[in-house]
């Protein structure tokens, strides 16, 4: 099992959005995770800036913003 995978809920530990809860929605070039959250627009992120949680949302690769926000609000 990969720690950082599509649908994995993570916390941002560094950068402009430190402390925010985000979900991995895709992977870009060289395996960089692409994240999105309630207050975080979709962007690539250094994997060392993320700490994965035990929660995983059932999202497909490249899920729409509305689906991501809904998954974060549904008790994750």
C-alpha cells in the first residue's frame, strides 16, 4: 500500500497552506502529488510537505472540486 495515493486525506505540514486538510486527486510529472482542499486550490505539492492520515476518500483520478470538498465535509 502506498502512503500517498489518489483519495488519501493528508495534512499540509509546510508551505503557504500549512495546517490545511487536503486530498490527493492525481499525480503530475515525476510523481508529484496534485492536491486540493476547501481552502487550497488544485496544485502540485512536494510530498515531504504532506503527512498522510488513515482516511481515504473514494474518489476517482482527477475528481471535480465539488466531489473533493464533499468528501472532506463528510466526516473525514
